[in-house]
C-alpha cells in the first residue's frame, strides 16, 4: 500500500518519534513526505524520552527538545499548524513506549486514523518493540521507502519475525535516496567537520553554541 493523492475521509494524525539527537535534513524530508502523502491534519514530532532500546546515553532532554522545536519551526514554514512538537515522552518518567504514547494521543484526537512514521531500518526491527500488537491495533506503520531500498521491501509481508505487520496496517512513503543519519552528524561534529549540509542552520548553530557532540578533549 502506498500514499495516495486522493484525500482520505477520516482525519489523519501521525507520530514521528525519534531521539532527534540531532534532527537532520532527512528527518525533515521524511516529515514532509508524511504530511503530503498521508494528507495529515496533524504531525506530532515526539522526541524520545527514556530510550530503553538505545545502547548510548542520549543528549540532555532540554537540548533534544530545543532542536526538535527547530525542526517543527522549519516544517511549519510550509505546513503551518499541522506540525506540532509533543514532548510527552520527555515529561514522562520511566521507559518510553510507542504504545503508551499512541494511547495518550488518541485521547486528544478521537475518531482519527493514527500513523507511526518510521524508516525501513526501524521497521525491520518492529518485532522487538514493546507491545507491538497494541501499537498495530492503534495505528498504521508509515514506512519510508527509498529507491535503493525497494528491493528489500516486501510490500506488506512480515517486516521482522516473530510478529508480522498485516498489509492493512502498513503504508509506504516514497522518499529520495539519502545516507544521512544522526550518528553521522554526531561523528562529523566530534571531528570538527562542518555539518551545514546535514542539518538546518538553526540546529547547526545550536550544536556549535552548546558544544554538543564535541570530542572529550575539545570540551
């Protein structure tokens, strides 16, 4: 299933969750693809709270929230109030689970079709998600599909054992090729390599001014 040019009948709401450590230009491209291809009424940018699945320590919540807000501001320039920051996971104690966040958002947006926006690399690890059945009961997975990943896509089959994603709970978002990642941005910043082509100007300035990702010796 792919996004359609015909606007759907039910109001469409999507969560785009990530550590946003930092948000980069591919994040912005994926958000725009979701807004346009899913005909979203609301796209909620949700910085991860306590990331139980991450091996590394994330940057401080206030930094990730500030940078996620910069992403929202950038998207709002073209999509207006349809894009909002939701920091519920940063304010919630304990591990952050998508099932809980969806349940909370559904209370604010009843009678809507919910989506979770994610990349194909994340989608292939869906079998590891906490309470995946609850997530799929509440929302469809809107998965970014770049041309170079098309051969790996199964078009609705299981994205990762042991729990399959039914075809009616999956929609593909067409995306241009990109090799950008937050890991690459952090690595470049740590080496003093310019990151202007990887993140927005406000995020680049924020990283520099707050000495985020600098190598320990340079702090």
